């Protein structure tokens, strides 16, 4: 019998979502890499959150302000006591990214739909092309907690100098510096390739099964602990290219395995690979 996840309350299955489609205390959020998917069909009642337009500042490379976050959630009909269920394409990597940003502002009632968009469709569950309209909610956000689950470049440099554990969740060819992005994507965003010194290469997708669901606790412990030497008592920083794939690994380590001190370096390789004098290994 498989061991339960450390924080199973952060994960629901597709049947749970199907049973709560009309629950006024629940808001389903789709967040995809492919922004055209939502209009092609989404879970009935789901709202869309665009990771570019909605979650990021329009001028600076940073996340939206507290006031903008409050306006975003209010417009989607999300109140402080609303349970938000995230799902999306790419095995939920952008769903995990959106959940991570919600956590920055202290919204604790968040869950991932295990298997994401792919599993919902594979099970022939209903899709809708109707964009729902919910009454505007009043939302009061906390100040963004950047230093709890988010790492910045100077902190990463200090972490490297202290030989702290780093997880590079990109593809193996990005890790070696052969590519600056995944295969079949434009090779842009950084002037140098390689990885942060001392980082372990643990591609994010190794944490999921073929159907898009997360692997068992036993399989995850084998991957992160037995094969790569990570431990729950460590202070761990994960990174990728812009922070979306590493938010997926952050979710796995934090909620599925119960690691208490994991941060996501969202600046990731787009920042590190452009820093003058930053240490790089190949």
C-alpha cells in the first residue's frame, strides 16, 4: 500500500472536481502555457488566469502588487475563504506556478487537480467554451511574502558559497549548456548556458506518471532522496529557466514529500545566465 502524501489536502482528483463544479465555495482556475487552450474548451465554470498578463508586473520583471492581486481575485469572484483548484496543461507546471504565486500572497486554500487538463480530457469529462461570470468578490491580500518561499539571486549566490543544495529541474541538455531552452523552443533568454555550481540535475517531469498524475511517495523519495541525496532537513532552492518548472518541483517537495524549507528561484536561468561574473558550470 502506497504511503500517503505528506500534505494530501493540497491535491484533489478529477472526480472530486467533478463533484464540486457547482460548489460556491470553490473556484476552479485553469492556467496553461498554451493560452489558446482555455477557449477551445475548459472545465465547466473554470476561470482563466494568464501567467503573463495576470500574474506578472507589466513593466518590471516581478510579480503583480498586492493591490493588483486583490483586484485580480476580486474580478474572478475569489474571496479570502474561497478554495481555489488549479489545473492546466504540461502536467500542471503552470498550475503549480499560479498556486505558488497565490501562496506568495498568503492564500492558503489552494489545491492542484492531479493529472491536470490531460487527465480530465482523457476521462472524457465535460468541457465548456463558455466564459463564466461571477459576482465580484472582496479580497484582502497579505503583503507579498517574498522571503518565505522565493529565492533571489544574491541569496542563491550565498547558497552556492555555502554549498547548499540546489535542484536544476530543466532538461539534461539545458543543464549541460548545450541548449538555453527546452528542445523545440526558441533558444533565447540567456547569453550563457550551463548550470549553477553544485546544482543537482533532477528534471521536473520525472515526478509525474504518463497520465500526468504525480508519482507515489515511494517513487518520489527514490528520485529525490535515494538517487540525489536530498533530505527534508535541508534548505533547498529549485530553479529552471523562468521559475515555472521549478514551481512544480517546489510543490512536489513541499506538499507531497513535506519538506519545510524549499524556495523557488524564479529568476532562474534567464537571470543567472545573463549575470556578469556569475559562476557557471557545464
